[in-house]
């Protein structure tokens, strides 16, 4: 397919999750899984290569502006059924080759990590009386995975890629039909890029539906499968990013919701909160804290949030 330059939309802000996502538990640095399992054949994965040429005005119509608090985005309450649409991302630097054994293993590993992450979340929220069901298995349901080709560099922690990804989704994915088919309440979009270790962009999520006047109504997660010389993006990061889509905040740096004092407290006490640090192995031993539970709408109040003067939950005044 002919390559054409894509019009870049303005870089708006650093995502709330991209920077400093280095807070890995150093004790369990993992290597690439050595499990050798065949994945589905190329033919079974729908590879959509629709070319994107999108003007800024087409991406951001007037109607996409909402007042703050009117929406929770495509992932609202975790108590319910959530479908995860996976995209194998292609850009000028990164490709997937199904015939390459290492790539095949990585693709299989992402599915395995999705299972570990979503099983862990489901288990954690049970104690709050919530039933979180995730439907993500593209081997069972081929309409849950697509190839997504972009003509701009997608290795980035900034939101400038968000609009291309959202446009790709709007053009190619009938989200409403998928929600109806799977009888689901929420939909999350996860893009996987086959980066090598030299990549320095960390996994990130666009979790806040409304930010700086722009509606980020589709909750999009970017996973760069390897980064920062040593890290294979582990299942704990998948879980961390998925929790963002339901409203959880990063706890490892000061931000709009979290004070510097609380970040310091987490450091001093060696917090195991999954929004503060993530295990880097194939297992998840982090915890879902009372604070996380509050932010994803599982509780109405949090003593810790009040004690530390942290922000209110997005569901508080907008159920
Ligand atoms: Zn984060």
C-alpha cells in the first residue's frame, strides 16, 4: 500500500501515565516467556490495513466536546462485563510477523498476560462485592483482534497518537455491535506494538474522559511489549493500565489527584499498591488498595483519601 504522510494533530499533553512508569519491582525481573505454544494462523487474525488520512477537523467535531463529568468514557463501572479489543499495531518502526517464531511467542504471551491481568482484577474486586467479567480471548473470538497500520511513529508517550487510534477505531470497528453481541457494559481498546528493548516509551493509557477541553471518550491502552533495555511489559502493567480505564490514579508521582506527600508515604512504606508499583514477573503479587477501590467506584468513601487530602473519585458526583 502506498505510504502517505498523515497530518499530525497537535501534541496536547503528556498522558497521566506515561512518564516515570519505571516503578518496577526489581526483585522479579522476568525474561521473555519461553513457553512455546502455537498461535492461531495468520488467516484467522483479521488484519485491517485501512489507510488513515485524517484532518484534525474530522477527528474533533464540535459534538465531541462535553462538560466535565458527563461521561466516564467507554469503560465506566468495573462491576459488569467488559470486552477488550486488541490491536496488533504496525508503524514505520514496528511490525508483527506471524511467521517469525519470536513474534508468534510474543503474541501468544500478550494473550496469556491479558488472562493473568484480568483474572487478578476479577479476584481483587470480588471482596468489594463486584463481579468483573472480561471477554478478551481472541483465539476463541476472532472479532476481538485486528491489525492496525499507522503511517506515523506510534512509539510515544504523548496523546498525539490518541486521535489516530480513535479514528482508526471509528473507521474500522463497530463498537456498539460488539457491545451488543457480547452483552457487555464496557469496551477497552488495547494496542500492542512489537517494540524492542531499545524503545523508551512506556505503556500508557488515556484514562480521563475529559482533559483540557477534549473528550477522550474511547479508553485506549498502548502496550509497548519491550522497553527501557530490560523490561518485558508484564501482566501487572496490563492490570495497572486496565484499572486506569475505570478511574484508578497513578500513585507514584504527584498529579492532579495525588499529593506529593502521599507519593512520599508510598515510597517510605514500600507500598505494594499496583497503582504505585508493578511486579515485573509473570505473576501479580501487588495489591488493589482501598484507595484504588474507591477510585474505580467500588466504594463511596475512602478513609485514606480523606486522611491524605486526595482528589474525589470521578463517580462521586456523577454516578
Ligand atoms: Zn499508570
